C-alpha cells in the first residue's frame, strides 16, 4: 500500500472512533433532524393549503403541537401511567394462572389414565423448574417493571435527560425556522462538483422520510383504533392503555406488535381460558389488516423499506444507541436506503 492509502485508512479509522465516542451526541442531532423534518413538512403543507406566509404557518404548527403535548401530559398520561403500573402487576398473575391451568389439566389426565388415587406422575412446571428455576409472581413483576423502565427511560440512555431534551427541542426549532439555510451550510462541506447531486439526494431523503412519517401515523392510528374496538368487544381490562401501547409500538416493526400483544393476552388470562386465545387471534387479524389492507392503500405515500435493511437497522442502531436507537431505526433506515440507491445509481 502507498503512503496515501495508509493516510486514508488512518483518517477513516480515526473518524470511526470519533463517531463512536460521540454517538450519544449524534443521536441527539438525529432526533432534532427527525423532529424538524416533521415540523417543516407540516408547515409546508399548511402554507400551500391556506396560502399564508411560512412564519404564520410555522407558528400555527408549533401552537397545535404544543396544545397536543400539553393535553397528553394533563389528560392522557396520568391515567395511562396508573393503568400501565396495574398491567405490570397483573401480568405475573396471568402467568401464574397458566401454571394453575396446566397443572390442573395434567392432574385430570393422570387420574384418567392411572386412577383417582394416583399421584401426579407428570408435573410440567416441576419438571421445568428442575432444569431452570421459575421465578415467583413478585419476581416476574419486578423484572418486567425494571425492563420497561429501562426501555422507556430515555434519560438513562442520553445522560441528564432534561438538558438533552431542551437541546433537541431548541435545535429542532432553529432548523425549522430556516431549513434551507442549514441545508446550504451543510452543502458547503461537499466538493463543488458534487453539491447539486447531494442537494438532490437530500431532497429525496426528505421526501422519503415525510412519506414514512405519514404512513406510520396512519398505520399506528388505525392499529390503535382497531385494538380499542376489539378489546372493548372482548371486555378486556385496561382497554385504552392497551390500545395506546399497540399504537405506539406499531412504529417498531416485527418486535413492536409482539410486545404490544403480551399485555392484553396476559390480562385476559385473569378472566378465563378462551379470552386470551380470542385476543391473540384478534391481534393477528389486526396486524394482517394493517399489513395487507391499510398499508397497501397508502403505499404510494410509503417509503418501501427492504425487509433485510429493516432488520439490520433495528439490531444495529439498538446496539449502537440503545433503546432510543430502536425507535429511530426506521427513519434512519429510510434515509440510508435512499443514500444507497442514489449512490449506486451513479456507479
């Protein structure tokens, strides 16, 4: 290798090391860019629709978002937190009910085959417990609570949460006020011969990210509404909280729907044996409706992600950034896919 090749390799390695060290700060910037993208696109749509100045449209968008957030924190969040804590307590009770149901039916089978006076010759949970210790309900409840606290505790992932949140909001607002100026400043670091091409790529990334945001919003609202209707019909406890969980976790493909189904199924176990099966079937139907009816109907607005890239981005960004990286994995995957396509196109 020539000296220039060694120099380039050294620069790449040092740059990679710097990026790795500053990954938490970069995550803040990524959050700011995603939020600014949503605000700017809403602002542009209102500006075009109402024929008003951009400053007035931006003020309208920020006011509406502020009112929505304020309403969520005052009216929605307190009862949701209360019900969510109750759900975390009831889940181990549902698992204990599985234990009782299985052992009861095993006892019936033993008496059927070996007589009324026979002992329980086959105890499934005792057999499993002989290999792996099964925790009690209190231990399961504590483990579940700690897991979800770690998952939703953004402050733990970013450091001191309040300052980081303020930083994200301020940067998002600054970018939203003058997005074109920030884009042109970024282009200054690109060689002149590639600036026009890179400007086009940035515009396509913006369109793809906007389409993904629109698709996810419609999809999540639909899943939340369908879950609310189904759980109300089945008379499952904590209907609103379970519907909100399904709506929020729908943003995370593959993993999110599975996690959201655990809560209502476990709660349904406390009523009778058939209800969790009905909830499971209902959630499968809802996900199929979302995948084959709702999403195809808005496919023209959707950034069609490659399944392999989606899975890689989920695991990769979760490993690098933690739980918040999992939430941001899809918008990042959307942008990366556009960058790859546009780069390969010129090769």
